[in-house]
C-alpha cells in the first residue's frame, strides 16, 4: 500500500496514512506509534503535527478511513469488471477477491477497520463511527452489485451483510489459526446457500 518517495506534502501525508494502516493491521492501534509510522513511511519527524495536528487519533482515523475507501474502490471496480449475471456469480467473485486478503490475515496482517473496533480508549471512541461507515459502504456496494443481477433489495442487503460478516469473521479465525481453512469452509457454505437463489431466478426467467 505504501508508494514510492514523493516530495509533495500530499504524497508525504498519503505515505504516513498507508504506513499507519499497515501497522494497525499487524499491531493494532495501541501497537502503532508515530516513531514506527515515520520510519515505515520515510518521513521526517517534523511532518507529524504538520500533517496531523490532531495527533495520533487523527492519523489513525484518517488512515483507517483511507484504507476503507481504497477497499471500496477496488471492490466496485473489480466486481463491475467481472460481469456477473447471477447472485451466485457475484458472491463467488467477491469471495475470489477476498481470499488473498484473508491469506494475509493468516500470515498476521488483519483488517485495519476491524482492528479499531477493539479500542476502548476515550480518544478513539469515534473510530467506531468510522468503522461503521466503512462497513456500511462495503455492504452497500455489494448489495448494489446483487441488485444489478435481479436480487430484490431486502434480500440483496441480507446477502451482502452475510458476505461482509463472513469476511470479517474469517480475518479473526484465520489469523488465530494461522490458516486459510476457516475462510474456505465458510465460503463453501455460502456458495451452497446461493445455489437455490440462482435456481429460482432461472425458473422465474423461464416463466416470463
């Protein structure tokens, strides 16, 4: 996620947010320090409060928000490019995109958004609102993709919530077990659950 050296202030800021997000993924908020972020991003110490006058709380909030928006952008672009025509294909495409990410959790780097939900320090309470907004945006995008293949709005939301819950739960289980197996088992079950939906859609189309 970290890009090459950029002398512009915006480039420095982006590098710091990317480095912070990566640290949060592997060490959590409490285990992420300005010193580590500066080192990882190749930023001079004087840049801390120039770019983040609100201190660590601002850096963490904006890093997680940027991370979440990046995931949303990738999700929208990749799912749209895959040209699914059935609910099962949409969900299978989502699972295909998610698996490499969960593999990183099995190796020790979890979800930066989920990581902030474990913080109870008063200064970071508003991170829960940030995480909620991000999860809702991911769910809404996946639901939109499902609606595009004919899934009713309510059912699309249910399936999208199920898929995002599967993803986030897999981050935890796969990191704990240091293995991708929990994700693969859950993904297989979700694919089986979607089979009746596709069969019903096919019957409806045949009757029209």
